[in-house]
C-alpha cells in the first residue's frame, strides 16, 4: 500500500506536535539506530527523526530506513522526517488512516 496525498496530510497533522524520538548523527542509520527506530514505530506508529549530520543525504537515508523497516515516509521538511508504520500488535494500534 502506498500512502495517498490526503493520508500523508492527515498523518503530518497528527505529527505536528510530536518531538523527534531519534537523532541521526554522523554514523547514519546504523543497526542500533534502525533498532531504535523500529521499536519507536512499533510503540508509537508515527515518529519524527531529526538529521543532525548527513543533512545533504537525508532523503536517501530516509528511503533506506523505510525500505529496511517497511515504513512509510510521510514527509521530510527541513532536517526532520516523519515516518509511519502500523503496529504489528492490534492492541498497540491507535492511528486509523482515513480512506475515501
């Protein structure tokens, strides 16, 4: 499933007040960072990532993260990326994406 524009907009609105949960530095998307992102996605479903270094490669890094973790890139604005992935456990799901 690919996110449609209105779904991305909805998720971006939900993420507006969120604080970044992961900060990506010089080392980039290391296995430890990927594990932290995966845990955060499972727990929260919608997260923000802040790029502290490698800012020029942020879109490439974000694409690799989403491919590796099976997540969706909601948006990349400035040095912050918003990612979404539905929790695998039904009890942890708290975001319902609208469908027209």
